[in-house]
C-alpha cells in the first residue's frame, strides 16, 4: 500500500510538471508568433516609392507626396511643381530638361 501512494505522488508531480512545461512552451510559441507578425506588419508599412524628380527609391514613411506623385525631399517636390507650373503656362514650349 505504501508503494502505491508513492507511485501516485510521483505520477501527480510528473503530471503537473509536464502541464506547467506545456503551458510555458505554448506561451513562448504565441509570443514568438506575435513578434513575427509585428515584423511582417512593419515590412508592409515601409514600401519603397520612386521620386518623380530624380527617380530614386525611398521608403514611403520618409517620402513626401504632392499632386499624386512621390518625392524624396521637399526641394525635389518644389522643383517638380515649379516645372509643372512653367509647363502649364501658355507660351512656354521649351523643355527645361532638353
């Protein structure tokens, strides 16, 4: 009878230790999946866009947008918009890039 009680106690301890280890593993796995999910979300937010003036690719988070076009800097945005205004004015048929 004594041996049966000792075996039951050992079984109970092993069962609860295994259950605790399983819960720790499951929590670690969920945390790891959440980190990977965050990494994928970050990479989707940093898409590259092309500057309409110099054709250089920059991250969308750092780019500037005007009139439906992307620009790498405010200087290139201003140049592009100035060129568009000059091109739209009547009597200016010459091409500034030619």
